[in-house]
């Protein structure tokens, strides 16, 4: 009897303790939400016009072919009633009754791996009905007529977001994993989940941005971004980092890498085992990397021209001054590769031959096809971005991060949210996900130029992009070029990269397709022997023709690129230590700009 009383007392004590935590966390939650500065509402979805057109198309189909619509509706109603009746019968018969399963649209979906989805009548009914609703929405969207291809792709995207959002796994009452965890921990998992939610809101000024990685597990310069080097130049746009040599001799022509300013540069220096920066230094190159400033409202008027003049051209000038080299080799990654193309076109117009060769990592120049970004490049969404920028001066990092994440919403939003907020789990200590969450803001003027002139109007490959007193065209780019793309890249599809690359004016061009996606295909060290790559010298045909003729190579593309780069890097000279008398070290790598958070 005493034992039962002690257990009851202990449980009551734990309950009271959790209730006190909930009360404290509730106050913090209210405080965090009170400082929220939400994005323009038009960035949360399409205008009503898209849905109105879809509804009109559906109505026209009903008038023209009512039998088909009625047949679909009756099938849906019939299956819904059958699911309900089967659940009722199973509950009456007991847990051992056999549960019927339709041809499951969710087969293989890891969200529904808990056995209770098949053995428990309640969860089985919920799953079956969700699968039916999913199929009904997908069928309705696929059969909508009187919409152009762009509108249909947008409708398909936003309907998929509704389907993903309404998954029963996203709600506590219909998630058996979360409910089991809550029972096992006597509610402690829900308290921890609330703690995680409040911490995420506090860290992001009231916006719900799900942490994908344990931020306490990493510290820049300590266990991530650790390759030794020094900041040797700084202006309002960038810090220029020169890395410490690891070989007695280096190639005469230095290399400068321009990473994208949408994220931080250290994706190329996550840890020693997969650091492209360390690997390049170890191959005997004098390496410089640009670390871009994380913009705030004071940078609202910075445009593409400022990135070119105070970023690219200044970096090339300073690298030449420090090393004494007449020319440099350059690399541009993603949006920085697009802008490197613009810079090369400008330099060609000016007769500036300071860049000897250029390499592009997953860089788009021809935006005729928008691919998975179609939903975000119509006027309604870009208009919303303009309104947001007028109010804020910048495109805040969480908006760009949210947009990217919704392209893979289950993997990057809902599943992490379930694990963190409902299961009470600590996010994993994963360096790539830590980097992914360490985003950057975008200057207002640059963002609008990029979206309106490059993405929407496609000026660089059509009539020319006017900037800095010149009209720049992709055909102006004429130095030796290498383009590295990724086979499953959904941000810069390799076929779109290929199409733009074909239009350059360069006589020497090499093209590579790496296995995997936008990040994993680039951060692919030779030591892992994980992803291979395709090469082919003939760039005259279509992208499909190129792939048909391409040779598959085992392992990383890094050595293939380095062989190409070595031929354009001159003879060996004595290794160069960072800086010189005119460029004293300002801070050790990874520098100071990289440490600034988007929410600072």
C-alpha cells in the first residue's frame, strides 16, 4: 500500500513539475510571438486568381462531362463510407480482426511505418482516409483543363503543399509515434517539445523556423570551418580570406572562389574530411575565398553592380596585388556563378584579361525554364517580395529558407517539426544541416534585379543585361570555362545549366554532371568514393544527346577538375603565406562576417 502511495506521490510531483514548466514556457511563447514581424501575406500562397481559374476549369468540365464528375464523387463517397464501416466493425470485433487495405498510395512512406497504422482500427481508418483524400486532390488537379502549363504546375505545387500539411502525422491526436512517446515519458516529451518550439521562436524573432541541427554542437573555427587562413582584405561587401599553404610550392596562378551569398561560404569547409577548401590547398594552390557580408537594412540599395565591382573585381584586384600574379583562376557557385558570368562579360567588354579561366558550380544563366521554382517566379509572388522589400529593405533569410524548404516540405519542415515539437527530440548534430540553418539576408535592390531582369525577363541570354554602362550578354564570355552540375539538382537543374553554358562565347569549354544534388554533388570528396560523375567533350547537341554520349567515371569529380585547373595554373613557385605588407592579417579564418546571424 505504501509503495502505491509513494508511486502516486511521485507521479503527482512530476505532473506538477511539468505543469510549472508549461506555465513558464507559455509566457515565453507569448513574449516570442509578440515581437514577430510577419512577411508580406502574399508570400504565403498564390493569389485567389489561380484557384478561381482552377475552379472555373473544374466547373466547365462538370458541365461538359457531368457523368465523369459524378462517377469520381460517388467513388470517393463510397470508399469513405466503407472505411468508416470497416473501422466500426473492427472495433466491435476486437483488435484481432483483420483490417482491409486499399491499394495504398502511401506504401513505402516512412511517416507511416508504425505498426499501429495497420493494426489499430482508429489509426488505420485515419491513414486510409488520408490516402483517399490525397488521391482525390491529385486526380482533380491532374484533370483540370483550361490552364496553361505554368498555372497547372503552380496549382500542382500548392495542392501538394496542402496534402503534405494535412498529413495525420503532423497532428498529435493522429500520430501514434508521438502519443506513444508521450505515454512512455509521462508527458515529458511534450514539455520538451514545447521548449524546442519556444526556443526556435525566440531565435527567429517569433517566426517558426524549425531547427534542423543541434546548434550547440558546432562552433565556427573550432569543429567546423577550421581550415587555417587569414582575412587579408575587408570592405562593406566581403572579407577576402587567404588560406595557409600546406605544400612547399604552389602553382603560380592563384585561385579565388566566390560562394553564393544566399548562404555562408563554409559549406565548402564543413570538416576536414569533406572540405573542398582544404583539399584545394593540399593540391598546391594559393587559395582565396570570399566571405560575403550578411546584409541588414543599411544594405537595401546594394545591387548586382555592387557585388560585381566591390566583390568580384575588387577581389581579383587584391589577389593579384598580394600574389604578384597577372591573372587568377575563378570559381562561382550557384548565384555567385551566375554573377561570375556577368563579371566575365563585363571584363570582356572592357578588355580586362585578369581572369585566366572560370569554373562554375551549379550555375544558371538561361532562365527560360523555371523548373520547381515556377510557383515562386510568377508576378503575384515576386510582387509580394517587392512589397516585403519596400517594408524591410532586405529579403529576410527565413523567407528564402522557407521557400527552399517547401520544395522538400516533408523532409525539411514537417518531419523535423514532428520530431522536435511532438517527440521532444534534440535535433541531430549534423554539420550540413547546421550550415543550412545558418542563412543570410539578401539586399533589396539585388533581389529585385535578379528576379525581374534575370529570372523573369531572362535578359542575359536574350537582349542583354544592362549594368555599369554596358549591355552584357552570355555570348560575351570567352575565357576557358568548366561547368560542374549535379544530376538530381532541383535548384539549378543540370539541363538548364547546360543550355546556358552552350551559349557562351568560349572556345574552350568542359562540362561535368556529378551524381546527387545541389550540395551533396558538389561537396563530394574523393575519399568517400560515393558519387560518380559524367564527362563528354561534345557540347554541340542537346542535353539529352550529351548524356547519351557521356562517359561515367567512378568517384568524385574533384580530381577531374583539378587536372583541368592545373593546366591553367602555371609553373610552381615558393608557397605564399597569407597577406603581405600592404595586406596584414585582419582576423583568422573563417573571419568575422561569417559569424553574423541573419537575425542580428
